[in-house]
């Protein structure tokens, strides 16, 4: 099949890289011509052996394929190991327990995050007209936890009645049935233990999940 220079129209051979008439580079041959690494002979893209010295010619495409075939299994293995490691680290961080500390309010024990420090200036422990009220407060940066315990000491008062009067959404949290409320500046959960009304206030909802009743 005859070929012609797109610049001047002269006849050109398939192997020509430049037009013999005007010198214009032949675009279709720009990336197809190669040279034998052994003797320097020009080699077309269709030749697998040098016609001058017989050296076998490796095409770039073949070399690329050989590389992928040689290393594709290690590459896949490394990718799988990396993915497993990432998932494992994520799962470990989720399963690892948050460091905690045990605290006591009145006679009741609780577990709260370890990085919270008590603010004794806000501690309340008083009895008024037969009602005992104890309140303790902890803080960490901008977050806080407050635990209140209230109960009757001299008259028979059902703490469940008081809890119902306080109201809220019925929920089971910390292993107890109680009442959950969202306040303007806090989240609270109230429940009854040993006929004592316990109310826990936190600065964020997630903190409620990090508190346990012991």
C-alpha cells in the first residue's frame, strides 16, 4: 500500500521516518521505529528479530506485560496485607476500652473516663427536711460530668414516683430503666437504685455511654 507525505504529497516508504522530498517527520512512524541494541539496525514494529544480526527484539508492551505478570501476585498480597492491617487497627481502636476511674457518690459507685478531674468546689452534701442530696462534678477541658443522688432519710418516699414526676423519654441506659432528657446545656439520665434517685448530667450524649453503674 502506497503512502504519501501529508505535507508535500511525495511518495514515502513504510520505514521512512522523514519525507525524502520535504524532510517532514512522518507522524505514523514516530513511535514505531526502533533500533537493535546489538548492531544499531533500524527495526520496524512488526519485526521480532534484527534482520542484520538476528538479535531477538523485546517490545515495550511485552516487557510491561512481563513485569505485571512477574510482580502482580506480590503486589496483590501487599495490598491485601495493608487492607487487613488498616481494618485491624480500626477494629482494635473500637474494641479497646476507654481508660476509666471509679468514683463514689453517697454510697453508690460509678465508673467514668479517667481523664476527668473532680471539681470539689461544686460538691454538695446536705440533708434538708429528711431529704439527703449529694452531688459531685468532674471536668475535662470543655466537657463535664455531674452525678446527683437524692433520697429520703426520715419518711417513706418512693424514688420511682419522684423519677416519674421529673419526666423524660423512657430508656434503658447503663443497665437501668430510667428517663432520658436533652437540656439546653446538658444531657441527663435519671434512674432509681436502692430507692435512691440518681441523675447523671453530661456535656455530650456520647459521654453517657462511657459511664457505668457499678
